């Protein structure tokens, strides 16, 4: 009998990083993400987005038992949100949606990637471009201003990475209340200095994604503005 594409991947996956396809998932977490998980699964199945389907199940396994800081939500809600936001803004490219689902795995699941991410291509069969995008999005901690600038500029030169970065920022900006005061302030500043200019640049130069960049820019700007106003009020009343 012919083994199908997904069975082959499954065998490869079990052999390499010790992830078992029949692993059980934390029962209490499942209701918190399953609806949007199934939405992506249905959407990707209907459109035959194989990289996205593979990314969806891999991201779920890799982020299992990780939680969003300050929120009691399983971490996978975040990459899922970043992906569904892009779908709702009209993005339907397999590579982009797959990379959106995997955008935090090299940063947050290092133990599974002793080769630094090559595993995504060599073992899991992702397109080289998915790896390129995920690597662009992976940020070392403790970067200085110059390094940050280099990091954001490199993303800006790749419209697919930029779409994911901005969708990521939109979700994080919407959940800023989980941050400490200092971190919130830094984040708002960073959004102003790097992300909003990035959105303006991309909107102008990547016409094929103009619609998505326009909505991202509008929404991020609005959230950032209201967070900033709130913080200023707080400072005045101190
Ligand atoms: Mn993220």
C-alpha cells in the first residue's frame, strides 16, 4: 500500500525530535484554542495548503505546555491568532500561513532544534522559504538599538515576513495589559519607532499585499495610540 504524504511526515517526525503523533494534549487547554485550530484546519484542507496543515499540528506539539506570559492561555493561541488574522485580511498563501504558525518556534522551542531550524526543511519537509521567514522573525534577546534596527530592516525587505511580524504585533498590542508598566512603555515606543514605519513602507512598496498592510497599519496604530494615551494619563495622575 502506498503511504500518503502525511504518513511519511509522521514517521519522520517520530524518529527525529521525539514527538509522538499519538501524544496526548493537555485536556484543560484544548477548549481554549480548538475552535480556531479547527477553522485553520478546515480552511487549509479546503484550499490544499499542505505546509499550513503540517505547521498547524507541529506548532501545537512544539508549544504544548507553554503559556502566554501573564495570560493563562496556552501559547498556541498566539500563532493561531497571527495566522487567522492574516487569513481574515485576505492572505491565502501556504508559505505565509505556515510560517505564521511557526513564527515563534525557533525562539521558544530551542530544545527541538539543535541544528538551529534546518530541521524544519530536512526533517519536516517544509519549503526552504518557510525557514527563511521564520529565521528572519527570530529575535535574539537583549539587542541594542542598532541591532534592533538591523532586525526590523531585514524583515521589512521580505513582505511575507513583514506581514507576519505586523500580525504578531497586532495581537501583542491587543494583549498589552499583561505586560509590566516598564515593558508596556518600551513596547509602545518600539511599535512607534519600527512597526508603524514598517507598515507604511510595506503598504507603499508591496502592492500585492496593499490591502493587508493597510488594515494592519490602521489597527496597530489605533491600539498603540490608545495604549499611549492611557499611559500618559497614568503618568499625569502620579
Ligand atoms: Mn509571536
